C-alpha cells in the first residue's frame, strides 16, 4: 500500500515537472513610450512582465535573465520595435516568444498596443491595441486588459469600465465617473434679515444666537446626461443647521448641477425649502417708543404696549366708553410688514441656492468641497460645505 502511494506521488511529481517544462518561454523587450511623463520604457516592460506572470501561460524571463544579452547590444534597449529586431533579440535570448509594446499619450487618452512575436517561426503571432483614459497610475490595469483580450480571455467589465476611453457625445452605459452621494458637513454665516433674526433677543421673537451656523446633512445625486468630461446632475440635499446652538433648522434643497472635466469642477443651483415662523410687525428704528433702537414689535406686542400706554388717553375711547388702541400709523411713521418671528405662525420658506466647488480625489475617496450662497427676501447665508464618499465603480445612467 505504501509503495503504491509513493509511486503515485512520484508520478504526480513527474507529470508536474513535465507540464511546467512544456510551457513556452517568453521575454519582454523595451516598449516605445511617448508623451507619458511618469512612464519609462523600463517601467512599461516591468508592467508587461508582471501581468504575463499572472497569466501563468509562459516561463517569463526577468530582467536579470536578459541582462547579458542587452548589455552586449544597446540597440535592444532603445530602438528594437520591428519584427526583425525582435526576432533577433528572441533568438539571442533563446525564447519561444517575445512581446513588445507602444505606449503613447494623446491629450486626455493613452493609446497602447502590444504585439507578440513567434521567434521560432519569425512572424507576428498576436497583436492588440486599445485607447484608455489618461490615468498614469493605472498602467498595470491597462496592460492586464490588453493581455486578456490578446488571449481571448474574458475581460473584467468593472476593470474595463474604470479605465477605457470614451468620446461619446451622449452618455451610454459607461459614464458616471464621480458620484458624490454621501454625508455633508459645513457652516454658514447669516446675512441681512437672517442675521438680524439670529441675534435678536428671544423676548422679541428672535433666536438669540450667533449668526454662524454649523450644518450637517446628506446629499443624494443622480446623473441624467453627460460625457466622460461633462455630467448633468440632479441633487437632493437634506440638511440640519444650528444644532450646536440649541436650534433645529431642517431644509431640503433640490439642485440642478453640472460637473466638468477630470478635475471635478462643478456648479449647481436650485430651490431650497424649510419651515419658518413669521408675524406682522415693525422695527422701532428711531426708538420712538423707548424700548430700544430697532426693537421689534409684533402685532400682539403692539396691542399690549398700546393698551398700557394709551388707555388713559380719551382720544382712543368711543362714545360708548369702549377703548380702541391706536394703530401704529396714528402715533408714528411705521407700518406693519411680515418678519421672522419664532412666536409667529408656521409656514414654508423658500430660498435660491447657488454653489460652486470641486471634487478632490485620493484613490477611491472623493472629497467634494463647495462654496454656496442661499438667498431669501432681504437676506441669505454664505457658507462652505465638505463631504466624502468612496467610489466603488462607475455608475450607469440607465
């Protein structure tokens, strides 16, 4: 029994060695590299060599195996791109195949080609070419895709979608390079009537807080048209402001956005909706009634003040002895208008939002930074918003 097991193990070892010995040998020449700043010919050869090893179809010569032959003929390191030169190099290295490439930067894209030369038969065996987005840190993935196509292997769709070049006029099923759905934090400074409402004392219907609010929320966005260098977006932002000062101000913004170029510049605009409380009243800008300059009187405040102040004035009694408090126009040049007042009636407040910013990227991490202005009647807010999200893949707009 033991002898039988030993024989099987020995047979398996012999078969394994035999299979490995049957693998053809291959070497990688120095490819041509043009107009790609961070890539050298040597680095390009290394990328090809590593991806070939992963295929596990050949015994791949490394740079040390090739060093002696390359040292003896410097032309092999610079100008060896044609069939004759590659065949000669392959013969001197004593390999079955040799592979070369051409890496060219063309503005916003890379054109990369690979060709496989059958050294023994002195002929071109396979070749492949494809255009990719100009991502200099994704060369290995580009080489991997080309080798998979060269050998008729199934190309990883997710990988290809991330790096292939698209010049379609209208988006198909392959764009959506940045999706900034995710949390948002920031702050805003209140201007105009909102500033006055924030710092107004509570007994006058104000918030009695600093006119600087923190903001925390979440953005959801969807792309509805675009190309690789342009996207039109619909954005929804749920936001909560003022929590650090003990106030709760929710809002919902619906924005139409445009994102441009690989740098991720963007512009957005649209309405924002929130709740507000208002009352009719006036501001005593000249301290006519002695409560202080810019003291706010609501209609109820004025009624109480007028009753206390003018009830002894016979001018305001009718013939039946009924007291009729004076209207504000009877005693001053002021008139009532609608103003923010947290003691007032609840209604819907609308503002117009405009935002401008850029998305910074660190690997798969997107960091959108936006400056925005929200405008309402006689006031508004100017702020900064920062978010983050991780891009797992490109998204389809369909």
